[in-house]
C-alpha cells in the first residue's frame, strides 16, 4: 500500500535474463552415503549430535550441556515408573570377533552393556558414581552374529543418570546402508482430530518417522501411524522417513490430508468491505479518527505496523503524531472507538508492512520476535487479528526453492511458522488476512522464483507458499489489483489494470486454481469464494489502476452471476465472493465516499 499521493507504477519483470543455462553441478540433492567401517563402531558416542543414532525408551533421554565428561554434550536419562530409561544403538559387527565396550557414567545404578552377541551378553554397572566413573567390559560374538545392541540404562525409581563418551572398539561389520526414502505414502482415514497414514515397507529399515508440516510428530516400527491432536477441518502435509543403525533416509513425497468437522474459518454468507485506515501517518487524504470511520466498513486495517529494522522482526505500531496529524484523537479515545466498532460487529486488525515496512524474517530469532511484538500490539489495542501486507523485497525465494508446497527459503518458512503460531495462540476467532500484489501471486502462473536455471526475479510468486500453508487459517485474501504491470490470465492472454477485465481475470485465477510456472504437477489450489475479495484503489489519487464504479459493477456481475463478462470467460460463478478491499478509507472519505457507496448499493443477489 502506498503512502504517497501519486505512487509510481510498478512493472516488475520475471523473464529469464539470459539464455545460458547454469551448470547442474551442486544443484542436486545427494543421498547420504553408507557408514564406513572403522575401529570405533558407535555413532555419536559423545552425544555431540543430540540423540542421533540412539533410541531411548518412552522419551526418557535428553542431551544436556552440563555435566559432561568431555566435549559439549552428554546423555541425561530419567527412569520413571516401570521404565529404566534405556538408550540403545544397534551396531554392525563381524562373527567370531572380540570387542571392547566402555563409557563414562555418573549417578546411582548406571548400567552399560551389550545384547545380541550370539554368545554371552554382558553388562557392567556402578551403584553410586557422584562424579564421572568409567565402565568397561568386553565380549566375543557368535559364529553367525552380524549385529549387536549397545545400551545404557538406570534403575527403576532412581534419579536421572548421565552417560558420555560411550565407545565400542573392534573389527567393523559390513557397512549398513542408509534406507531409501519410503514410497506409497497415503491416507487411511480421518476424524476431526486425527489422520491415519500408511506407506510401503523399505528394505533394511528398522523404524520410521512421521513428519507433519516439516516437524517430526511420531516414530513407529511398522508401516502405518495415526497422527492425533489435530485441529478440525484443517489440512496438513505429511512425509515419512525410514531409519536403521546407519541413519535416516531422505523424506518421502508429501501427501496432504484434512481432518473432518467445522474449521476455524467456516464459509461466510455475508459480504464484506475492507479498508485501510491511515493510523500512523498522514498524506493527501488527511487523518480520519477511528470514531469517524463510516459504518460501511466491515474490516478496518490499521496502517501500519513496521519493523525497527528490516531483519529484526520487531514490529512497532506508532500512531500518527499531532505534529503530522493535528486532529489525532487521544489514545484512550482511539481504543474506545475500536471497542465501539467491535461492538457493532466490525473487525479491527493491525496491518504489517506496507510500501515502507520491509520485513524479512531471516532467522528463528526474528520469527520469535515477530510473534511476540505483534502479540503485544494486538493485546494492547484489543484487536481482532492481523493483516500481512508484505511488499517490495520482504519475500523472495532462494535459488533452488522451486516447490511452493514445500518451501525452503528462511524468510518464507519463518513467516509461515510465525503466522501459524499467532493463529494457534489466539484461536478460531483470530482474523488473518493478506494483501499481496499481483506480482507475488498471479505472476506465479508464468514464473516462480529465480526459475530452474536462475536469472528470473526471485520474488515472482513468493506469496504462494505462504497462502498455501495458511489456506485453512486464512480468513481473507485481497490481492492488490493496482500498481501492477500486465499479468497473464488463465486464457494465456495479458490483462492490464484499470477495467473490469483485469479484476475478472485475476480473481478467476484465485477461485479456479492454476499450475505454478506452467507445471501441472504443481497446481496452486483454488480458494473458497468467502476467502477472496478484490483489492482496488478508492480514487484516482490513491494509486494507479483506479477502476470506475461502472467497471467494478461489471466485474462483480461476471464473478458472482457470470453476466457482463466481456472477452474473458470465467471458470464458474461465485455468488459467495466475499467483497472488496480498498486503499483506503481515508481516500474514499476524501472522495465523498464513492467507493463505499457503490459497494453498499450493489445488488449481490
């Protein structure tokens, strides 16, 4: 959204800059190699890589930074009830061979041993080790033994124990290959809070891990699992990995599934008028007090919350100072007016970004700061939710990030995580809206990111993974159909802003869905009509692409009734289209309320 009175026309290009293809070297993911044989056979015996290679019963094990015997980490495991807090690792060995097992322990009743030796299984223990004590034993494998299990454990009902620098020395067995990624992942059923999954077995695998939206949520020994604790009517993406003593496979192909029930944003039969209120600055439209916002506006976006720096994630909302806005109301009156609007059924949101508010959540720390600072604003003013108006260079895709369904670029992944956290924190009533420019959404029909060979503008389509990941939590998407270059529609023709045709073509893409960068295997799915509004400038002063009331009416006729469509024919009629968004309430008031009056007068049915 523009603060200036006469914003410059934006005409970004996403075409490839050169015809020369980049070399493929280094661009392809390489599968992990098998573990080579060595005299030291245990993996991660010092726990410097967390619990990698180890499996602990009932979640009893954890890695701590103190106390340690050496390095920077050690195992801490806590017996509970009928569990003795065993942590174990399977190791490839040779038959008829001798091995030495050792490790350092601290605590009461700590055991170190090996099982499956094929001869006599061994263990050693300490009854009381107030400081680090070395445990040592040895064994000889049987004639047919190719694998043994090394373990540590405590004793029932005793306090936690620590273990570190566990070692198994001897001749290595045949290297165990890391399993291949599972295939055939499918859903087996869903309830309002769970989704069942099944997949094909993988040769050499001893266990499997289930990932939901990129986070590990279950570990199982078989080829099926049920993921529980899910929200109703919500879509999730699942992947599975296979593992054995050598490590974990790459993730499987992703499968999406939805729970049943009523979701957090059920379809609405009402139509809405959305407007931005210049609350933190003044321009040619003048300042409008919150109490003076006309009743026609159903969703009021406070413009803008902005970061302290581009990458800080620290969002601040500062109301317009009296020196710039002489008619600004006292803070108490502003907050009281918000409550009055809400009592009348209106929603008031904080909008983050705008033309000047570049936000790049490059790190997890910035993501967490974003969540906490936005929460503070929402809580202080008692707001209903959040609008994301990231523009400029806030979102762009790293080279090689080519699938909107599984993004890898930190600024995109961190924004998704932050929005999911805020939605979970405030619950089903939290209103989440987005106001991207066409360049970041519909341009993705032709180009996505820097492209398969580089050279394209990496911002092309960069909003698509955010919209896709939040599609079930998203209340409303109102793309800015202004300050835009020409965009290709689903008819493979270019459409230019300023008339009904542009709004029809751009909105039809959102309600029909479209292949991203022409790849039919990567289709951006259609949104519900109640999730979509058309974004327009309120007057000729507000932005490039102003559309006359008559042309706006034509666009609404075509999209909701399939009438007055002109040259572009839509893929359907959507009487449930949510409504219109405009920049801005101030400019509409400056222009005598023409935009809002036309919306109120439109015969929706």
